[in-house]
C-alpha cells in the first residue's frame, strides 16, 4: 500500500488509514494476497490516490472463516445488545461524517455538498433505523392450530452473508447490506468495487470502533471475477446479496445456485418519468433535471426516460434543456459545483458512446460532449438531453448510467403507461399529475418497486427499495430488508402426554 506523490492529501487527509492494506478481516487491516495491485484514482483530476494489493481467493477464505467464527457469539447476543452496538455505530459514523464525506467525494467524483447532505446523513440514519429494528426480530404468536399442539414461528439469522456492492454509492451500499444483516444476527463479508473501496473499509473500521466484535464485519477489496465469484461460490456463505448490473446479476445467480444460497439482487434500472398534460410543468422540469442528474446520472433509480403528453412536450424539452445548461459542472470539492465527473474515464467514454450513436436516430438538444476549459483531466460530461428517439432505440432501452435524459411524447394515458412499462427493468418510476385518479392509476399500473408522484428520487430508511422484472428481487432498507436476512422456523409442541402415541396409532395402527 502506498500513497503516490501526485495524490492530494488536502482532499482526503486520512489516506494514512490505509497504510496496512485495504482488506479488513477479523478486525484488522491486511494486504491482499492476489499478487496484483489496483490504484484508486480521483476522477476529477486523474490523480492517483493510493495503490493497494487486491484480494484473492485466500483473502476471501480468511474473511469467511472470520465471519463464521464470529457468528455463534453475535447470533447469540440479545436483540438489545445488538441494538446498543448499532446505536454506538451510528454515533461513530456521525462523529466521522466529514472524513466519510471527503473520501466518498474523492473516490467517486461526487460533489462534496452531495456527500455531506445526502450520502453520509442517509448512512447515519440507516444505522439508527436498524439499531431500532434489531429489537424487533419477530416471529408469530403461539396458537393451537392442530389439535393438542401449540405452534409458533421463530425468525433466526441465516449465517455468513456474502455481499457485493457497486461503485456508484459505495458508502450507502455498504450500509444497506451490512446493517440489516448484522442487526438480524448474521455476520458478513462485503466486497466493494475495486475502484471505490475507501469508505467500505472505513465503515468496517467504524464498526470495530463502536464495539462490534471482530469478524462480524469483514471487507475484501478485489475484482468481481476473482474475489467476487469466489465469495458467491463459497460453501460457507449462506446468502448472497448483490447490487449491480442485470448482466452480472445473472452470473451471480448462476454461481449461487450451485450451493443453493439465498439470493438478494438489486439490479439495473431505466426509470420512466411520466408527465401528464395537467402536470405542473415547472415542477416537472425541475424534477426531471434533479432526477436525471443525481450522482451524475449514475443511479439505478435516476430519471432516464421522460414521457411527456403531447400538449406539454415541446415546452418541456425547451425548458429542460435551458435548465440543464445552468447546471454547474466542476470540481467536486468546490462549493458551487452541482455536477461532478463520472466515476472514471472508462465510464465517461461509455456514456459518450451512447450519445454519439444516438445522433443518427434522435436529436441531441443540449450537452453531448465533455466540458471545455480546465476540466479536461477529469472524467466530466455535460448534462445531455436527447429528444425524439424511437421507443425501441438503444438510448431508450439500455441503461446509460450517466447524465443523460431521453424525452419522448405520448398521446393517451393508456399509451403513456404502456411506454413506461416497455423495458425489461422495473426498479423505480415517477408520474406527474394534479389529478388524483390519474396519479393513483399510475401507482397501480406501472410495474416498478417504487413509484413517486410529483417527485423523483427521495428515499427513506423506513420504506423499502427494490425492483420488479429484470431489476431483481428483494428489498433494501425498511423492515422488509431486515426480514430478508432472517430465516423462518416452525416450532411445534405436543401439549399432552399421549398425542405422539395417538399419531403413531393413526399412521401405523395398534401394535
């Protein structure tokens, strides 16, 4: 592990925390054993932040072994003990909020105001929520459902959870996976994306600082092909939770099937933004720009397909393009920045390829290029609006994952809802109308795990997040997420001394 000379310590003063490696196993930092290294790069400047040794299969084995050893003690703790530990965890996260905000901005390119006001506070709130949830590991009340027998249902932890998180929200994804798992009494091994491991490792360190026992939370920073597949296939991992693309999710499911693991998949999205002709146009335009550009568009729930009823269509296109042109693209650490770079030059070039190909079949109204001037070293791309694309075109059907919004017109309400549902995905959607009946119909008929009305993008710890169709299954956050990380056991008591004999006589006759 080393910090290259061209790194910028003023942007992230805690780099020395990674001097001993970027693997966190059994309560301590270690170096990876794959024999290969990876350099974390600041996508805003192109500067190297630090280089670390990648995890290999041996590191995954060590992390799973640590989690397996810690499981009996942690699962055997009372709900109150786990709750107290998670309350301390939330306090540690809050105390270190600025470190987390700066690290997340540095590795992802997020504006610092976004990490300070959204990513980190949301993570602290998640920890506080699951601290409370830990005391509500409920089964069902006892009852006599079969003659002289009393039945009840226990909810129990599953065991070692192996989780894989993406690079777009490293801190929040670590929280969404680790917190419900350990609140329910499981232990966990998390593999963050190799390009954004900083805050995941810091999160695990904070758990130790809060008094959560060694081995309950482990981090292996490595590639998906090597560390990720080995984690999913590991026979001692009882559950796999994955967030990422649908294509990789299919591979995760295939590997997990061999050992019959429980699966939790939060996959891609292509969220529709449905604007009816009675909508508040100014509110819809502002919602579209905010919803499309959050996290530089690198969000599975981002507004990506705006369907606008024809009477409002041209005005919506014109006003949205004008508002996009006012968005300030720049250094994530500058106070006035609205939009930072994409996570890497590879991702920027991928987004640019989608837009360049769209020029042959649609109208690029604004953006469609990297900004000029002093940002040329970073992975920046201007907010982009594409109009008049066909429903079956690449820009409408494929997940671009960048600051790009595609706008299409529709005529009837039936057509708008049909078009909104016309992709393989079903993670999130929004509908914009002042008519309660139209809005209610949209919530019923749009096939997505979340449908916002007259808003797009807000999430809260108490409510579930997860998709339909090719966007996966299972829920993050909320009590529904907590239940994902438990298994149900039926317990049955014979209340008499003779019931077993009677049952034996029924089945086998008198002996």
